[in-house]
């Protein structure tokens, strides 16, 4: 018997020898040996006990399909068909799918990427309408649906067994992380192994869609701050503040105003110059009170003394150099070559007095305090030029910031003092008069900043108000020397002798080795320059002391040796400063000044009684001091 496409001849049971045509039946399968057919409405319907008929290729008929060796029928129900089971290697009964693949309909958030995964196979669903995704799957089984949005996912298990269409409501897990970060930085937020979300405008709220540990980071390319956030619950909200706070003790002390502010947690500094900081007492107070900022400050020596060089040493053309004209071999950049032993800048012979200038376009507005000018000579010819310093904020309109200064052609470096009443972005030296404008081997020049913390009374007061700041700076020899040389040095020291009205009033005790009649000890501490202490005639050595009510670490001693109305009476020469009888400093007073200042910035000895012990004199009748003061820090 040959195969008939789509149909087979049914031979009635028990009558197969007669080969009587009974009906045309739909083919269920053909295994190369026989055809299996199912019921058909065409022709006569087989009897109830003959639901399925098998016609063997040899012509032999069987009464039951289950009698065939590769067929396994289990609890057959109406409408089932045969399906091949590769595991059993048999044909088994099952539901008729009509040839359709299982189809999934998944609801999620619009704009997501929805995938369906089973084993190593991943199928991406298509968004057929807003928030609705559809796809076919190749077989039945257990699938995992992933709905990814902004790098996050939610997972739902879907068991596909006997249905063709599944509708899955993938309700998204949603939590928020709001991040505040420095202006100009880029912020990122994400979990390990995922592409993070990013933002460039602070603050920014990131929406995340699964639990886990998120890394939140901000960077401006130089500084970075990172924190982790744990998300556990749906609907959870978290806030994070990121700031660039360098470690003041370890960050390189490059005298950078921005870094200094960041050390105090000021993540978005608006100031770039020390002058601006000194003008803002609020920011200044914050910096002086912050330990981390002081750690940076104490290693930034330029902050202490000012005179920061504003123009870098040049070895070639620099677009920031500004000038009127230049002579061949004496180009303008050579004014900043960092040495006075080679050629500098000279204008061309066609340039004129009042027009010839050389200057620099600074990186930011700065207060100019001093300009060093040097006119190199190569012959003994006498040439005198007059210059002045000017500032501008547009490079066109210039303002004088110094008086005129005559620069002699004598291999001498001159310092031009400027009036720092305004910060300027452009600075220049203008030649206003000259006996020979192009004589010599050229000008060398350097511009210096005007501001230093030690020259600012407010800054020094803030140092004094904060014990940590004052003690840290005073413990550094460079800073302490700068502070001691400041007019406002005493303002950083929180202890001094009060104005005394008697030897024990208002507090402490004034005493000494000897006193002249009417010249008591307290009169050296009464704040009155017309009164003073004298020792008895020829009482040498002699001392005067003050005992504080508690231990003090004295850092600065100043006294007037004029002896009241008769300077010849007291000409102190060699002396010691003693703490509770122990010498902590020895000095020699010079006769050129009536005031003696002793800087004890290395002193770490604390004591209540402090004295000036005068060992000898330059000459005169007796030892005496007009006004004496001990400045120090309470023993903290």
C-alpha cells in the first residue's frame, strides 16, 4: 500500500481481506510502516470501539493503536492527538494545539526591555502597545520574564503548560536615591555588573527597580567621592550628599584655594584667590575652624607670607604674555624666563614712551601687592627708565595700581609696591619715561599677590579664636615665624597679662628681685608708657616677673627698655626669658630700638610664673622696663 497525502483508506475491522472502501480518514502520522488515522466526519463514522484505525503498509490491520510498539496511550480523552516524546522515544497522547506556539502577553512599564528566558534561550518581547509586550516561545516549560528599565530588572516565573496565551502583570519594584553632588561633577548610580545611570545637574533623583547595593559616585576628573546605598524595600527613598573633601594632611600643599575650601567640605567653591577668601569673613571663619582645612593650611606656606608669584617661569612663547612691541632677540616672554642673567624683554625702537609695556593675562583676577622689575645691563652706560604698574579686567582699559618708580640701569632689582584696592585679570608694566627706551639687555619682571593671612587682622583673630588652628600653626616654624612677624601676632594668642592696677589686681601676681622707690613691679604692666619699673641702683642682674593664674605657654614677649623719660637709665643688653625659673629663651637687645621683641615660637613649656631676667646692660644707672607683656596660649 502506498502513502496517500492527507488521507488513508480505512478497511473495516474484520473485513480487511475484502478491501472494501469504508471511509477517508485524516492522517495523524506515518512512521514508514503504517498510517494512523483519526475519526472523520466524511463517509460512514467508525463504530465507537474503533476510534482509531491503523493500516499497516503490509496490509495488516490492527484493532488498537496502543498495540503498536512505539505508541503509548495513557488515559486518553476526547480531542487528544499523538505527540512524539523524545525522552520516551514513543508517541504519546496529548492536547491538540492546532499547530500554534505558546504565546505570551506581558504587561510592564513602557520603554522597558522585556525578555523571556528558558535555559540558554532568550527571546525579546515586542512592545505592541503602551506597556504591553508580546512574544512566542518555542516550547512548553518554565520561563523567567525579565523587565529591564534603566539597568534594573524585576523577575517573574511563568509556567506554560496547557494554555496558548499568558498575561503577566510585571509590577515594577521602584525605589529612589537622591544625590547632591558638587557643581561641575558627573554623578553615577548603579549596581555591580550593570551600566550605571548618570547625571550632571545636582541634585538628581535616580529611580531604581530592584533591591541591592548601589554605588553612588561623583567626579570632576580630579576629585572623586563615593558612597554605597542599600535598597531593600519597594518604595524606599534614600538621600546622599557627595563632596570632594581631600585629606588636608596628605593632599599635596600646592597653595590651591579651591583645595583648601574643599578640605572644609565646601564642595563647590566660588573663590579662587586668597584675597577673595580674606574678604569673606564667613568662609574665612569656616576654614579657620575646620581641622582638616588647617592641616592643609599649615603646609601651604604661601598662605602665611603672601608674595605668591603669579606668572610661571617661561621657556618659550606663551599666549598669555601681553606686550606693545618687542625687539628681535628680546621677545616679551623672556621677561619671565626666571633669571636676571640673560636677555629679557625690550620694545622695538619704533615704540614710544607711555605706550611701551609688557604684562600678563592671569588665570583669574588677583590683587597685586608687589612687582619686581630688573633691567639687565651689558654696558656701563647710564640709563634711567620710569615705570608704573597697571591693572585691567578687559585688556583695554587700564588703571594705575602703583606710583611711578625710576628704574636705574645698574643691575639692581626694584620692587614696585602696589595698592591692592581691586583684583585684576590683566597686569602690566608701562614705561612712562626713558632716557633710552631700548638700552640694555631687557627687562625681567614678576608679579606677586598682595594678600597673606598673616597680614590680615581678621584672619589672625580667627586663628586666635580657635585653639586647634592657633596651636597647629604655631607649632610649625615657618608659619610661626610669619605669624610672629605680623603686626597682628598678639591676636592669635588667647592669654596675656591684664592691665594691672596693683601687684595682685585685677589677677595674677607681679613680683621681681628688686624695685626702686616709686617704681613698682605692676607699673611695667599697667599699660601706661609714663610709668615703669626700675631695679635699685647697680642691682645687676635683676628680674621682673608675672605669675598667671594657670599655666601658659608663652610664645611672644615684648618690652620697652626706654626707661620712661630717661633712656640712659635703662640700657638692657643680655637677658633670659624664664618659665618657672627655667630658661626657655636668651636674647640680646640692640641699642637701635627702644622695643625688644622675643619670639618663642618653638617654646612648648607651660608655666604660671614668667620672668624677664636681665643679666647685664649696655650702660646706665639702673635696669628698668617701661611696658612688658607676655603673650601666650592657655595650656590646652
